């Protein structure tokens, strides 16, 4: 008991680091996900997970029978709406315009005949061969013929009101929007690669039924990835844009990747039993070795002091 153990250590100078470790998930910077645009079946799949593809490469085709039927129906709707708008802008269809012209011609003939009848009765009345009541009846007949002629002319020139023309224009715009949507669905039944990249997930097989909205495939440029890291709420205040990050993946323990905080948390959120802040981490030395949707360990250096005189903690 009279002896006291004394340890000695060599004083040295080193870099003193303050770090925080947490978990994160790898994700592509731009991820392309393809979904089934309608309930249908998968006709063919031309790639496998892990295949590298060029832009425009056909990846998958879906049965487009229903989609093309809807496209044809939408095209018919557009033509009908165009015809209705044309009729509204030109005071009726061609048949209606021809009928209106015929009615105006007939009304003009009837007015001319009524005018001749009136002139004849006026002369006869002067000679006492026609009564005043007959002349009055002829005048009424002429007035009726003129009223009918004006009505036919007004109908031929102003068959549709401005509100009816606006309604026809709106119907055409709606039909064209339906056609554009139908054509987009038809295009989506053939999935092409939008960019050069790697297909890293294939979730459908030939002849398989795919309900509307089912995720079919994912691809991305795996040379441009980032990590979405989740730091506990007490650590958020120590984080800032640009801080250095070390990334490790348990599947490849001998390797590590380096990056930096692209975007520090701007709000907290609940993740299971944790209150966390989400940090986007850019990767400086990405080489495609990190796979999307894998879990990684993230260590951020929040402060660094060089040339610190130090001894071991114990």
C-alpha cells in the first residue's frame, strides 16, 4: 500500500480533432425511377441490374393495347371539339349554313311576293276594286314577311353567343390536354434510358402484371452520388457547410471515402425513436464503389487544432 504506480508518457505534438459519428444512406445525386403508367403487363425486359447503358437504350416495354385505345378515343374527342369550335366561329356547321341560306332566300321571295300583292291591292283600292281591309291585311302580310327575313338573317349571322364560343374553346383545350396525357402514357409504355448510367434496380419481369404506379426500374450515374446522413438533434449545432466527412461501409471495411457537408440541417425531424437533422454529404472521391440505398457510417470533423502539445488521455 505504500507503493504508488506512476506512469510516464512522451509528450508529443499532433493534430487535435473533434468528431461526430452517425449513420447515413447512399443515394444518387440524380435518380431516375420508372413507374407503370397504367395497370398492364410487362412485355419484355432488356437489361439486368448492374448493366451500364447509353442514352436512349430501350430498357423495358409494357403492353400498350389499352393505352393506344385511350389515345384513339382522345383523338376522336379532339376532332369533335375542333368541329364544334369551327361551327361556333362560323355561325354553324356547313349544313346549318346551307339551310340558313335557303331559309333567307325563301323569306326574301315571300317578302317580294307580299310587296307585289300589296302594290296590286293599293291600285285596286284606288279604283274601288279592293277594300281597305284587304289592303291592311296585305300590309300586315308584308310586315310579317319582313320580320321573318330579319329573324333568319340574325340567326345566320349570330347563331352562337360569345359565351358559347368560349365554352367551345374550353372544350377543345380540355380534349387536347386529354390527348396529350394519353400520348404520354403510350410513350411511357416503352422505357428508354434518359442518360448514360447504371441500372441498379429491376423490380419487374416479363409477363408480370404491374398495377398503376408500381416501381419497375431505377437507374443513375453512380459516379455522382451523395450520402444522406442523420445526426442526432444535440449535434446539429456543431455542423456547418463545408466540414470534412469520412465515409465507411461495413461491406468494404478496408476502404474509406471522403467528402464534405453540402447542406447543413435547416430543420429537425423524427426518425423512429430519434430526433435528427438531415445532412447532405458530397463525395470527393466517388468511384462507383458505393452502391445506392446502402447504409454507411459517417464521421464529421467539427473542429481541428494543429500542432497541439498532447499526452495520452490515460
